[in-house]
């Protein structure tokens, strides 16, 4: 069995733990790194979420990050010939996008991308998973412990069906015993349907507490997010998408996997909470120390990741979109920037140079043909006054077409700015966002014409 870690501070790659699991380190933003890490693996279990920073500056929403990572995994599996992937998605993600939160839409997108490759897919869908070390459960318990009076917004009346971590593990084991028999989507959840408000009261009883609860006729995720962050101590990157999801009913549909597990045998809510509390499941984040070490490495590297989502015009490909981007940019910043694009016979931008007033080389980028295909165009950022002298080999600009969603993702990956960090944050970082916003608007207008 192989387990992957993407922690930048990890030195566990190639080691085997006491359970006989071989640990391999990989960069999930690099398909080649993933392919090397999953070489020889028949079935992949995908449990990835993008709610922790991987770069000193990340200019991207979590759903854009998750979309890139899922596409990279799909590409890597196609290369090494992985036969099956098992993905843990979100309960309720089968509903129409219009009623889903961004978090649940993201889970839906990830499942669609992972399932678009050569590997067969099994998607298990769960709501709140009750287990030791779980961030959502820890957040709930901390609020109950710290607040003698709790305000219950309208979203606390949303129906849901949580599930115990042990039963999620049982579901994975059933699928892994015979992956081919369990292709498709399968919801997981206890038999009892309950609201989040009821969940709070029941969890409080397990703690021996009886907080005063005050229902209020508001449903503002922003207000809820603020007080939950303050009193739970959890970061905004975790709280914001989770709270926004609570307005969507998450009810587990009957399916043959639940029949196979015998839904009546699944641990109930009270039983799951008591078992988790007995294991100190509401204790501090078990990954706190490792995240602290990761932050030090991330700070030392001082790299930038910036991903923007745009509509993909029907008449463009990633290669032609990359070429017209540089043409558009040269017109927007004329006469300050002189941008020269060397175009191949096939119409790709082979080499791009950006000069200030035609004199100072600010950026040079070269196409990486081995990293390009019909859905991905990649240029390596090689040199220039805006690039650190010792730039990482992975510093690149990507234009990626996610055909399952009909969107174009522009991604600045592992960029190493030469400007001092405070100056970069107040100047070039903001300029990049404004440029990409302008290009998005230009593509939108171009599609209408």
C-alpha cells in the first residue's frame, strides 16, 4: 500500500511506517510528480481538499485549486494506467448547481473531472463525518464548549444526515474488495434525518452541557462565519466554504452500497459522538505542528500561485488562447511594454519576451512542448528583471481547458518574484489580478461578438 503526502516539510518519501504503508511525497500541482508517485498503483483513493496554503501567496479560490489538482490527478492516472479511483465527495452534490454552495459545486466538479479519464470511478458522498481529528466535528464541539448562549441562524434548520468515520472506512473497504462492482455514485449517511440545530443540542447533551439557544430569522453566512471563526479558533479557509454549504439539504439517497453495509447497522449520531469524545476527538488539530513546519518552508520558498477561471470561447484552444493573451496584453500596455511573440507554424507561442520601453527585459517565457496537449498549454518562465535569479524549474504559466465545465483556467505556478516581498504584494501581485480580470472581460466580449 502506498500513501502520498504533499507536505512541503515532509521527509517521509520512500519510508515505510509500522503499518507497512510506503509513503511517497509528491507535488499535486505537477502531473509528472503525481505520475511518479502513483507508479504501480492500481486503485487511487482521492481525499484531497485545498483549504490550506501551499504557497506564500495564493491568488485563487479553493474550488479553482481543487479543479487544477483533480485534472492533474486524472492526467497522471492516464499516463501510468491506474484502473480505478475512489473519491470522497459531498452529500447533496447531485442537485442542480443553482441550489448548491460553491463548496458542493466544487465537489461536483472534482468528481466530473476525475471520472473523465481512462480510470473507472467510484464516488462516495458524505456530509458531516464524525471522527477523531475531524475538523468539522472539532469546530462543532468547540462552539458548544465555549458558548453558554448560541444563536441559531436559519441554516441550522437545514436537514442533514451525518455519518461516523468508521462507517466511511467500511464503505471504502467494501469498494476496494471489488472496485469493478461499485462503479458510480453512492451516498453515505445514518438512517436518522436531523437538522444542524438538533445536532447541536444532541452533541451538547453528550458533553453534559445545556447551552441556551436562540433561533434568529437570518441566514447570513458572513455573520455566521465571523462568530464561528472567533469562538472555534478555526481558520477562514476552512470555515467559509463549510458554513456556506449548510444552507443545502444533504440527505443520503438509498443505494445498493448502503444496503450492502446494512444501513440499520451504521453507528447513530449519539453513539458516534460518544465514541469520538472518548478518543479526544475534539482536541486540538492533530496537524497543527506539521502545518507550522510547512508554513516555515512555504515562507522560505516565497513562491506565488495564481489561478483564475474564465469562459472558454468556442473558437479557441489553450494554445491559441495563450497566443492571443500575449497579443492582447501588448496592445493594452503599449507603449510601456513591448511584447514579442515567436509563433510556430502550428500557431503556438514558442517564445515570449516582455521589454519595458523596448529596452529592459522584464520577462522571458519559453513553451514546454512536452507539457502541452490539446487541453493544456504551458510556458516556462525563464528569466527577466521580474524573476528571481535562481528561479525554480517549475515556474510556469499555464492555460488549461476543463472541458467538463467549459472553462479556461489560467495558472501562474511556482512563480518566484524578484521584488522584495512587501513591494511585490503592493504592486505586481495586484497588477497580475487586474490584468487577468481584464483578459476575462475581453474574452467575454469576444464571445458575444
